C-alpha cells in the first residue's frame, strides 16, 4: 500500500510544481479526517495549515 502512495506522490509533485501549487503540511489520522478537511476547504482558499506534530 505505501508503495502505491509513494508512487502517487512522485507523480503528483511535478504537476503541482507546474501549476505553482505548494505542498500541503496537513496531516490526517483517518480517511474521515481527510474527507472533513476536503469538505471544509475544497471551495474556499486555504490558509496556513499547522502540522500535527
């Protein structure tokens, strides 16, 4: 599973750089946490997100 995620991140980084999208510092413990974050910030500009650690 982690190999799939690592590959996805490696593929996404050049696209994010091409469109000047900074990498997120958000960290999520569960998929529910991630979905809640996306629901909240999907249509609004994101502010600075503090890391969990």
